[in-house]
C-alpha cells in the first residue's frame, strides 16, 4: 500500500511538471548556456518506475533547442524495442525560434526499422527514431516517449549532461521502486556541477541538475562517460530474457549468467561435432586446436550488427548460427565456444565495452554493463582473447578495440574482472625503410616499405581492405606534406601468424623541391613528418591522456639531383622528455647521396592538465624539426 501511494504521488508530481507551460523561445536562454554550445537541453526528464522484479516503465521528456546543424545529434529522439520491450507512446513537437509551434510529429511519422544490418533471425529487434530536417536554425523539439519492459536488469544510466558542446537548463531523474529488490546506485563526476539529490528514501530517488554550461571536448581529453556526471543504477533482484536473477557480487552474477542465460545455448548437432573433431584431427595442444576452430569460424560465419541496447545478453542458439552462418557478437562468441567444447578446449564468454577509446567495466558496481562480447581461453596464468566477429583478425590479436581494459569473464564458478592484453609501448612499432630521388626540376620519385606491429597493426590492416580509390585517398592524406602526390603502386603482405602488416608503396610528385633562382629547398623527411600539430588550449579544464604509446623508426636513402651541391642541411637532433624521445640523424654517403634516420618514441600515460603545454611544445619541436629544410645550390 505504501508503494502504491508513493507511486501515485510520484506520478501526480510528474504529470504536473509535464503540464507546466514552458517558454520555448530561444530569447529566454541565458547567454552563458549558448557559449560553446551547439544545442541547449531545456529539459531532460527521465521517470523510471520499477513496479516489480519483472516490470519497468521509463517515461522521457526531452526539450532541446538546436542552435546549428552540429547540434542535431542532441535531439536523441530514439527508442529500441523487441519482444521484451514495447514503446507505449512516442511523439514530438517542433517550435520555431520564437517558441511558436510549427509541426506535430506522431508515431506514424517516426521511422521504424530493423535494428539489424543483415539477416532475419533478429527481425524482432527494432528501432524507432525521428528523422527531422529543419527549415532553419535555431529551433526547438519537444520529444516524449514511454517504454515498458520486463528486463529490469538494464536500468538506464542517467547522464544529466550527455555530450560535449551541449548545455543544460534542467535535467531531472526520478526513480520509484519497491524496497525489497535491492535497488542501488552510484554517482560519478558530480564535482564542479550543479546537481542536487532531492529525494532519497527506501523507495524513491531523485536528482535535479540546473544551468550546466557546455563543456569543451579538449584534445587528448577523457571521453564523456569518464568525465561528465552520471548515475548508475541496478537491482540485486532483477529479470532478464525471461529469467529471474539475483547477484550481489560478480562471482554470483557470473554463476547466474552461466547457469540461467547460457544454459542450453551451446548445443550442436552430432554431425557438426563429428565434422569439427575430424577437422582438428589428432592435434592435442589446446591452443593449436583453438586456432583451427577460430579459422573455421572466420571462414564459415559473418557478423551482423545489432544496435546497442537491443540484443540483450542472451545469445542465439549455437545450432542456429551453425545452420544460418551469421550472428551478432554474442551469437558468434557463443558459437565459437560451442565448437571449442566439442574438442575439449575450455573457453568463457567475456563482456566488455568495445571501442578504440578504452573504457572499463565499472568493477565496483555489480550490474549489467558492456556493449560487446568476446571469448577468452585460459592459457596458463593468462588468457587468449578472440574477437569472434572478425573474419580477418589474427588468432588472439586484440588491436585497439578491446585491448587494455577491465572486462567481465563469465565462468561457471562465477564472474571475474580481468584486464585484457596490454600492448607495451615499444611493441607498437612502425618501421619504414625506403628511398627517394629528386630531379633537377624538383620532381620526386620514391618507394617505401612500412612494417607495422602491435597496436599499429590493426589500423594498417584495414587499409589493405580498402578499394583502390580509398587507398589513394588514404595515402594522400597520410603523406599530406607531399603536394601533387601520385600513388603509382601499393601492395600488402599480411603475416597473421606473426601479426605483422607490410606495405610496399611506390609514388611520385611534381615539384617536391621548391626552385628559387639557382637554389632548391625541400624537407629531407618526406615519409614520416608529424603534421597534425597539438592544439593550443588556454585554461585547460581536464587532464590529458596518451592512451597508447608507440615507437616509429625510419631509414631513408636520398639521391640528390645531379648538378647540385649542398649549401645547408639540418643538424642531427635529439629531444627527450617525460612524454618520449625523438632523434634524427643525417649521414652523408657522398656528394649525391644521403641517409636520413628518424626515431620517435611516445609513452602511454595519464597527465595533469598543467602538463599539457609542455607536451604541446614537445610535439611542436618535433614537427618543426621534421619540416626542416635542406638547401641545394646549382653548380
């Protein structure tokens, strides 16, 4: 009775707030909220009502004034649904800059489509979203939706400020729940923001955030989920995919997931088991067995993407993947696990946040987390990690999508937080060896072999798959210091056993050497100039991070044009700092031939904001020396 009364009062206050007249004209927005903002969130209210272990209702009202085209992403008028989640209502209203209503958008006007990029097995997973093209800026959209789900394992996180370059007039979170489900929550990054906890009882939780100015996304700064305020929420007693669950620790959570969610999903036909055993043959080494299985999966299956929040955590049956030949990350991971089971190789489903920007599972908050699944195979005191969605990755290679982060391994005996492979800075190498020559009118002709390993392997492996026009555009951007560049030939050698990618590129360019009277000027370093620069940031707010260190080394033979002699040439140069080391050396072989050597070592690290200028100056000195000119004079 107490819960029903609280729910009634909560609902009444919510309806009252929604019914209040709001001035949607842009004139009423404070100037401070427009500064550095592409959009202003006038109101973002999320009301969550958990009525039982098997029922959760989420009502959203989001009022966003979009100031320019870049701010369109802040509208966020989207909902996902499937067999366990329904969209009860969804609508939007558009207002002009003066607050006058110009359009009502009903559910039938929203786009409603499959959330899957291929295949039909997941056709019940769908997304409904607003695709609105404005007639001018600024304008305001009021978006309202209500969803209902039986999956109480996923309680939405609250981000009062959910992106950079977006400001907030008001953001509200209201949560109502029974007192017997073990509701819990954890706050992150509340300092320096106007956020108040307005209600905190055994059955209710409310926060209000007001007048938060737009935050700049500073170069080398943290991602929004690590820097901006948020509240995570969860239940000790929850429901997922038709199964009740309970977990206070990761160990309990892993046991439940293995026993209740994964149970029965790894069954394979006897025909498939026999096929796999025949494929493996008499091999006894579990790692070599796993390599054979991984190669089989890569050749047989393909990945279909399901948008985050749709697929839940229950994988499709391994038999279905075997029959259809496709699946999402959970399905392909579980299928690989089933095949390994057939040849007695243990492996574990592993949940994590997949992204080139590292993000950890929050180990201190036991709850449903993550957006991706991989497979872990125990190997002594360590693990081999398999990215089962890739048809190209080498066995056990993680690259920059799943490396160096806390993940959750689901073992039958319980869940365990483990860190994935860390690629040491000095092992993330790129080695260039090549040559180029200049004609007497400054034209350039050269070739280079580039060998990439460690975390530098995966970005280069992607280039191998590009179409010819894409490769051409890539190299012209990569060597943007060479004007008039023409790529004559590019070939690749991909050693997946050793995880080494080799590029062989031949190129030419007119007028690389700049002729002025009887002199020619050119930069000796043609192939590895640092041209990106590090942006000057006054009054930096956040610390900065170099997420992955690396080591580059180049050795280039240079043939000078006939009829010229050297008038001036850069001196050998060395630079060392807490961020790394840089060195160049120029060897004069004879009057017409030089060898240019360059090495750059950058260290991974998290640094204080007041160290950023020191880093910027370090990189500026490197860029300046990379571009230092040699002067030739005509005989």
